[in-house]
C-alpha cells in the first residue's frame, strides 16, 4: 500500500482557456487577433494531486472532511510551478 499524499503549497502560473462568447456572437470576436486566446493567471494553493504527466490539482482550503475552491490544471496549461515554504 502506498503512503497517503501530503499536500504542499505552490504558486502556479497557468494559461486559462476561456469562452470567447456566450452563445451567438459576431465572427470578429473569434477572428480578431488582438484579443488573447488564453489569459495568464497566477494561483496559490495546496497541491492535492499530481499526475504522472505533470497535471496538478490545487485546493485553496482543506477542512477536516472536505476541500474548497479546487482547480484541475492540465499540464499543457501550466507555465510555471513554484513551491512555497
């Protein structure tokens, strides 16, 4: 049996893919190159899962029985991970 994963604090810089429009929208909203496709975001949290491919799950708060505000970050969106003390 493997030992349980111990969460550790990190700051992750990652690219947040986002919706360009809600429903119907003008074609220019998709084709306009001055609009960024992915926004660069920095998040701080506790790593609660690290997959073999480098994908991470980070959690803002850990309670006795639950996690709160959890992000699943695929490896392809992660630019930088800095371990915090």
